[in-house]
C-alpha cells in the first residue's frame, strides 16, 4: 500500500509499506482522514521522545471498515468508523481500574505502531467506533481531540459554572466547546490574539494572558478566583499560576505536557488553605462515543476549523508547518 513514511526527524516520504492484515480480534480500516496533531509534528521535528522510526504516524483516524479479523463480528465492511488510538495492556493497576489511558505499558497507534497516514491501518476491534449518521469522515477524525475535551470536563466535573481555560490551542478549543455544552461560562486566556479571536467565534469570553492576567481573573470573579481552571498551555509558569487564580474549594485540571524532569512549585499552604483539587487529565478513556455524539448533533462545531491537505503531499505539508506552525489552526490529511 501507499503510505507516508517518517524515516527520521525532517525525513518523510511517500512510499510503499506492506499492507497490514487484521490479526484475530483486529479490524482493517481503509483510511479516509487523519488529523495532524502536535505529537505528529514532534515526530517530524525529532522532539517526540517515544518516536520510533521508520513509522507511519497519525492517530486521529477515520475511515471505513475494510476487513474483519478472525473472531470479530462487526461493524460490517464499508461502515464509517473512527479509531481510538490508545491500547492498554489490560493488566497493570491503571488498566485494572478502568484507566487504560494511563497504562504503564501504553501503546499508541501512530506512535508505537503504524497509524493513519496510509491507505490502510489495523486496530483492535474494541477501539473501533461507528460514526453516527450526519457526521462526515473528515470531521469525525476530530473524535480524538474532542474526546480529550470530554475527558478534561469529566475529570474536572465541570458543570454550569465559571471555567477559566488557559491556552487557546487545539486542545483548549476542544475543552471550550465541551464545557459550554455542560452549561459552563468559559473565559479563555492566551498570549496569541489570533487564537483568542478563534475562541471568541466559538462563544468564549477571552482575555489576553499578559503580566496582569491574575488581576484580571480576580476582577472578573469578584476577587474569589475561578471555580475551575483548565491548563492547556504547556507553560510551567501558567500551570503554577493556576493555584493563585483558583477559588477556594475549586478544581484545577492539568492537560499540559512538560518535558521529563520539569518541576512545578506552589505556595504549599494554599493546598490546604484553599482545599483545591488538582487533577491531571491524560488523553481520554471511554470518551469517544460522547465525542462523536457531540459532533454529530452539532453541539460541538470545533472540526470546522480544519484545513484539509492531500495526504500524499505530506512531505511538503510537514516542511511548511515546521517553518510556520501558526499557518493553520488544525490540519487534517485526507486521501
Ligand atoms: Zn492528537
Ligand atoms: Zn496497562
């Protein structure tokens, strides 16, 4: 089959790769669309510590069922589906308590094994989700990032209340719309004005994240701080500032990823004084059906930010995006 092969950092080509066969319990998917995520860019840029080369990247995958492996009863060939890319071992503690997203032996499709930047890919049958009627395959490929928003809202138990989202990148936007559908009033902060304009289009109140952010947040909340803060910045100062901006009794949801070894520090007394809840939120588990439903019903319109690229132009697209990361809000390869 034809595939986009990542040979190493800054070395990607369109070439031939052996067409996978579905093993027992697996499904072969004919890929329709596959999103471009920061993780894929990091593989290209040589910044993903888990990258294995050569590899077929792409973990935000939609397509149609092409073939069922032994022992798999459906969905029938031709059915539109999305692929949940996280494969837990099923045996470690987090897997045993239903948190396979934090599996200590986690395998990610498109990182540890071939993903969606190809004509075909295989995945375990239990990670295949049928796309609801009315949702296009290109938009359905956003199930993965929208599921991250669902997971963050579940972790933060977000309801009809004020929520501050730090970071208006693709993940901040995914959190924004899911939180709004739960009744939240969302204030979103970012350093980049252009990103805030996009957030405003999705109904967020926006604030520029400058050196006065803390004061603006306190003013906006009658000095109380926000009941819920979601950090999706990847910036350590932003993470540390959440402790100052959260209301007493409030919750902080941390989505940001940091380099191994980076430490955060807080005024320790605030942990008890405010009795705040700080939770991490990693990828998603069990969130794909809700994410697909939110998109199919029109409650989440986030996939409309997508810029489509032809998959077979991937070498040029990666080079362009490496040169100018702000060129598009969110890219998706279609074939
Ligand atoms: Zn992703
Ligand atoms: Zn596990």
